[in-house]
C-alpha cells in the first residue's frame, strides 16, 4: 500500500519548509532483520533519509543507521544482524512433526525450527541471556539483585537480561556521531534519530530525540525492554523508568510528527506485522500468530487521516489568507485584529502544519508457516532470509513508486 498527495501546496507554504524523508521501523524482535534489507535497498536506490525513527528492535536498527562507525551504515547494520544470528545457540535440533492442515483437511510433514526454543531457554549471547544461567548471576544490569533475591523467582521483575546488547552495539555505534546533532556541531550529513519508550510509573510516552538529549545505550535498551517477553525496565534518569515503546505504539509516526511539526514528510514504514491476511486462522497456533500481528501492527492510519485533514485545512487557510491580503478595504476590521491574524497565520504556517506528502509501506511476508515464537527466531538462516526479503520487497515497491512519479528528492 502506498499513496501520495496529489494537490500542490500553496507556494507560500512550500517556500517556508523543506520535505523530509522519514524511515519508521517497527519493533518485532528477530523480525527486525527485515528492516535491514529495507534500508539496504533504500541506500542502493540513493534515497536520502533525513529522520530515522523506531521503537524496540526498530530503535536498535535506527541507532546503528544514525551512529554507524563507518561510512556504510547498511553494511554495519547487516554485520550486526549476522553477528546476532551467529551467536544463536543450536543445542536443541529442529523437529519434524505431522501437522494438521485445517484447510486441506490432511496431515502434512512439517519441519519446525528450534531456533526460538533455543533462544528462549539459552538466550542469544550477543543480545540477551536468561537470569537462571548460573554464570549470569551478578552480571545483570544496574538492578543487580543480591544472590538470595536472584535465586528466588518470587522477587523477579524480569526474566532476561539484555545488557549484552549494549556491548554488541559498541562495535557498531559511535555515540559521539550519534549525538552530533544534540551538541549542535556542524555536520550536514547527520541524521535525526527518534526512538520511543514508555514511562513505567506514569504510562506516558517517552521520546528520545538526538537533537534534544544525548542518547546513550540505556535509551536504546529502554526502548527494547518489552515486559511480556521478560525484559526489564531501564532507568533513564532520576525517577524515570522506561519500558518498550511498542506498549503504546509499535509504529512511531505520531511521535515523528510531534517533534518535527514543520517540514513536510515522505514516510517509509517498515511493517514487521502485516495488517491483512488472505484467510482465517485454522488452529490455535495460527490464532496466536494472528493476534500478535494485530497487537503489533501499524495503528497510525487514524493519525495519517487526521494529518490529511489538517493538510486540507491548511490549504483552505492559505487560500483565505490570500483573499485577506488582496482585499484592500480593511476599514471594517480592527487594526489589532489584523495584526493578530497575521501573527497567528505566520505561527501556524511556518512552525506547524507538516504535510504527509506520501506514505510507502514495506510489509514483511511469512517465510514459513505461522509460529507463535516467530519474533524469537534468531538463526542465521532466518536472519538472512528476512534481510533478503526486505531488500527485494523494497526494490519492488520503489519501482512501483517510480512508475507513479513519486518524488523522494533523491
């Protein structure tokens, strides 16, 4: 699904702002490798990205892209994912079972990847480790418990320690580069980074923007701390404890519009969880797989529709303002009111009212039959397949956009 705004903006409106290309990446655990392929394709097609936004694993991807230690962030991102995949344990072998196909009414021999089970039991050392591993005692995050508490699950608030992720990211992220915009240093190529989390105590969204704060590894870990999957909250400042931003929104478009309300937008959305399927689930595994799709799918259509409505209102305001400026007889209008109208117009049009010029969705497809642990399959094989699929689907979508005369300011 893609669309673009057909009606041209008022010339005055166009002159007052730039158009930004925004890459928005969803959370989704191992499914985040799909976004790596998407970004590789964007680079190949010379699509300039101005803002990179994400939550959960999308925040991890975004931070590597913006803070890449080399001049090839697409390679760093792929190397990161391959390192994660190569660290995945292969202790329990894949299983072969006869699976009932509810649609064709017959049993089919099916191979079930054990990668997710291995990750759940033994962790993925370059990303997270279970608390019950004896060698991990005393090696957890800043919330390190005393030994008695560690051995008593009644006091646990998390199951997996994902601080190893911070060490892995050190190999790929230059935090000084990541925060150049925050320190106001001059570097035209610096990208704006926006990652999201949620305040555990207040349930309010937390937006980490590298033009406003110094983003550190703790902010990335906070964005990726999903409690239902057993990950901990992270203390990001005094009395502020953060969980995964996907608890509020797995597609942080709203947050991008909030922190960048002036410039128009071309938005690329990487969807790890498809909104539409071809048929109803036929068993409980497929039911669980589908409810996760719905739970984590993009729910920003309403925000996009509201933005389109605001765009129409802005266009109407500009037409009315043109009439107002060209109307020579202002004798019936109090001078103070004329001044208020001009000041308010300047404020609204020059500082707010970003138009969404286009939305391009790149949607992941299932690479195997539904799996309730599909977002925990960190095997090298699956990571490679997801990267390849992301690149292929993006190139196909960009080819379509080109045929429809989309302008991404390449």
